[in-house]
């Protein structure tokens, strides 16, 4: 697993590198298996969103702690 900041270019570069070596998966599939966004950067990006109500931001911050799809759905109902 690779924990990274929110730099899109770096993520795409890593995915491209892996795809060149292992072409059976797409860039996105490679990233889904190994790439994890640093929670500090994740929350900072949420906090920087303008015109998004606080209750939506709070739900967005809870999602990384969800372990199942059911928990994610429950977070949206909260």
C-alpha cells in the first residue's frame, strides 16, 4: 500500500508505471489496489470545499472509517 497526498499527477504516474509492467489491469485498477490517500490531505481538501454545507462535509469525513458498503449508506442517511 502507498499512502500519498492528493497530487493527481503523481497518482496517474504511479498507475501508468504499474500498467506498463502489468498490463492486465488498468491504471485505475492498479491504484484501487495499492493507493491510499493520506487522511490529513483528505480532510484538508474537504475543509477547503466552498459552497458545500457542513453536514455534507461531515459525512464525507466519516466515509474513510466505513468498513462496508452498508456503513457508507448509513453515513449518508445520518
